[in-house]
C-alpha cells in the first residue's frame, strides 16, 4: 500500500525534496506550505499524488484541521514530516522576547501540535512515522545561534521522549540533523539588532550565514533519499546527522562532552550524602 505523507514547509528546500522523493516512490503527499501556489508545478505534474495545502504551522487549530482533512480524505497519515522552519542569528542579549517566541512557535509548538494531532490515528492503526527536522544545532551550538538551537534542542528532547513512548505502539520517530545544505534556509534568515561588543563572536556567524547561501555542500535530494532509507530500515535510528560537516561536528562535540564529564567526574560523584 502506498504511503500517505503530510509534509510541512513543502514548497522549497528539504520539504520539496521529501515531496518529490515520496512521489517518485509512488506515495501520496499532502504538501503543506504558507504559499501553496509555489507547489503548482508539482501538483500539475502529479495531480493524483500531490495536493497542496495552505498551512502556517504556528496556527495550531489550522494544523489540527489539516490533519483531520487529510485523514478524512485518505483514511490515514503514514508519515508526518515536521520540516517548516527558518534560521535566525543573534546573540542571546540581542535576541528579543518576540523573536525567541516566534522561533519556538515555528520550530517547537507547531510541530508538537501536529504530532499530537496525528498520534491518535497512528495509534489506532499501530503504525506510522514522525520525522522531525532538527539540525546539527539541535545537539550543539555556538555564538549567534543560541535562539535557533534552543528551539531545536527543545524539539529533540520532546522527540526523544516521544520515541520512547510510541515505540511499543509501532510508531517510529526520526530526528534529522542536517549540516549545511543547499536550501533557502540561509537566504531566508532573520537577524536581531546588533550590539557592537558581540561583533567578534556573533559577527563571524552573521558573515557565515550571509555569505553561505547557494554554496552549501549538502544536496537536499540525497538527504531525502537518506531519510526514506532510514525510515524503511528495520532499525530506524533515533537521530540521523546528514552531511560530513554535521557528522564531524557532532562526533567532536560528543567527544568534548565525554571528556569534560570525565574530567569532573570525581567532583560530580562527591555530591551524594555520606553513608
């Protein structure tokens, strides 16, 4: 049986790559985007397999309605891909409450709402997959990416617990952690106001983002193929880093965390009550 996908942010980048890969596999995709007209070419080429939905993931009621509509018409959602997102650059002090809350709405509360909406249907069938588009910044961070990474850290913590909860019910959870891929993420970045004292640290990140669009090494089509292969594997991983930069950075980060824990292990263990 062909799968039914619900993909958010499907008009470009990873979302469009997931949509194209799913269609190539013979599946049906409910492709959600704030500007669904950008999907007109895919709908025209595959009218029986791609349907464009207008959805802003920050509108939780609209998200629930979209899930109900897809289930009503197709009977199920086999794969939910929470992909919609954007990047943001700013030091912690530079980032406003509104900027931080807006990012959490897009990267955490929106996806969490869609997860809650699809789970009753997946539980009823005893199958399904939830793909959470995180980032290498979901496990590590650096100057200027604090707000962005905070949302991805939150998504990963939520998803790790979720995987533990739904695994016995036949539902898979896959956290995808891309490095730099040639999507519109950098070209669509927002930025906080600048405080001169942070130019030495955050300035380098701003330059990296502003100058990196269109030259990233990662291929979204290959990323989509890797995700599908992971979903179809008997032992789907919880986390899937994508791109050599992500793999290298996350391995180095894990080594650094382990090293620091071991260096302070004695102090940490001495905090228990004396027997």
